[in-house]
């Protein structure tokens, strides 16, 4: 039963049928398709196009179709081109000719655009909860290991000492920006296309504002041509997912390094590692490597849809059928990945002794420059003088804090005996007390702010 078959007197080529069909992947829209159809039926009734008896028959039939999908009893037929065809065909079998009235004034063009937004709205809410759980695991780690010190890195070179809690909270804020972006994208998802028809709107008196209220949309699409061809909402979510994937990949990369024997900063729970088929001693960070790898998949799905959309003329084109598989793949990937990442973070154990052992005196060179600044030396000059001290310590083959005082004083008379107090990692960390810094109080303030965001 083709919804468009009246114009044709030949059968569609078998391969064309397979190319054209979308039910193998859009069947997951069954619930929102039925939800939208029920609202449309109510709109038709309000417009005087369905009697109360016809409306009740359609609603009962749609509920029965939904129950068949829900329980796995829905029987797909070869003629079911897409989810819309499948639902309407089965509805016709259940309630008879009145099923043919359901599509009055409606096109699959505005129907599928509505289905996608209903579906995406629900998925966004689910993703928000999953990312929030990942953030909560990060905060829990930060609180539990508040005073553990570790080296901070730039260019993957030891830079300055920081708190482990400060490092792990840096990812909380990345993911917080992701949640905020997702919430912002949801506003544009929550605009109703239904009632736009194929491209020109409809002339049957169905109230689109009623439909929006009935389906929980904030607004209606203001232009019917744009409404049926607009996939910005999907595109924006895929772009969001690509950014999130990059953040997840960066966290994964840090932890892959830190869990290696060369670093030894964290120990991963064996539930999130795998072994080697050849080397019995291995515990590979595969959960994290997959997180790193999946970021490429998320970026690829965005590029795929951008490429589909870039050359389309206005209104609906069949190319838009290609929007669903990248979207579904991205959502499926994230629903699997994010909870696993949360599990990795929640169960991993930092190794404080190993971290502390890497805090060498050279990492406090900036603090030594600050020591000179407090004595009135301009920072550029202080930087140069400490650089000379570092070079002299390297020439002598000793750590910076073991360079004799006379060697320091030959470089500058501003160096005095109290300079050696600078070489205390705890003191250095506590000195970074500005808002957003790594001092204990600053980190506690970060934790409080993070918890407030989680409660919001």
C-alpha cells in the first residue's frame, strides 16, 4: 500500500524499492510517529474534519499499533516503505477506511520533520542526565582526593605543580559547557514543523498552535518551505556531539597516559580494561582508547550530514532521508560511551606517591621568578635571571634547589638565603589562590560551584 501509488501503473523496480526504503532504520521513530499522528487526528477533529466517532476509532487503532510495536508483535510487510507507511497500513487493517482520513492535510515531509524533533528532544534529555552523571563522578574524585599533588603539563612537559582535584575539575567545566550547549540546542529542536504540509502549508483549518501545545513544543516553524527542509536542529546536535567527543577524547588521552607504567599516576579498575590475547600481563585501557576513537566517528557523522545538506534546493528533497543514520549512530554511540566514561572516572584510583615523586625543583622556577618580583625585580628580568640559574644547575648536574647560594648570588644579588623556601610544592600550590586557581580554597570554591551547577 503505497501512499503515493495512484499516479503509477507499473511496479517499482526491486532494487529501487530497497534503495528508497527507510524502515530498516527509521522504525525506531514508531513511538513519536504515533504520538504525532494522535495529535494530528485531534487537530483534524477540532477543525471539523473528523467526527468524534472517527477520532476515537483512530486513537484506539493507533494505541493498538503502538502496543504491537512495544511488545514486538508488529509485523513488517514488504510494502512498508517507511515508518509512516507501516503505521498507516496497519491502522487501516485495524480500523478500516477511516484510517485514510488521518493523512488529511499532512505530508510525510512535515510528519518526519516532526518525528525527528520529538525523538531528538527525548534523546537530548537522556543525554543531559548521562553527562551530568559523568560530571558527578568527576566532582566525587576531586572531593575524595582534594589534597593530592601532581605535575601539571603544557606541551606534555612538566610545567608547574597542581592539585589532582584541580586537574580533574578541568574536565567538569568542559562537560558543563557541553551541557549548556546541548540545552541551548534543545530550544531550537523544540519548534514544531507539523502543519507545514509538503511545502506550502495547509488550508484545512488545523490549528498549529494547538498542535504545538499538545505535543509540548515552544513554538511553530514560521515558514512552511523552511520547516520541511530544515535539518539545522539535527546538524546542531551532531556538531554538539563532535565537540563533546573531542572533550571526551582529551580526557581519555590524559588517562591513557597517566595509567601507563611510565606515568603511573592512576590505576584503572579492571572492569574497564581488557587483556591481551598473547601477553598475559597486559591490562589495556580499551574503554579509554575507544572513547578516543569514537570521537572520530562523531566528527564523521557531522561531516556526513553537512555534506548531504550543502547542495540542496529549498523545501524537502529525498536526500534528507540520509539524515537519520548519522543521527541515530551518534546517539547510540554516546548512550554507550558516556556511562562507561563515568564508570572509569568513578572507579579509578590516583597514586599520590608516584605523582609527588615527579615534582622536581625545576617545576618551581616560575615561583622563583615570582620571588624576585616580590623583591622589586621586573618580571622579564626575573625570568631571565632564573633561566640563567636553571642553565647553571643543568651545567653542574644538580637540581635547581641544590645550586649553592653563592652561585645564585653571582647571577643576581637579589637572591638571598630565603630563596630555598620557594622549593616547596605545597607552598607553590597554595600561592595560586586567585579564583580558578589550584590552591586548596580555590579548588573548594570550584567544587561548590560545580555542585551548584549539578543541582541547577
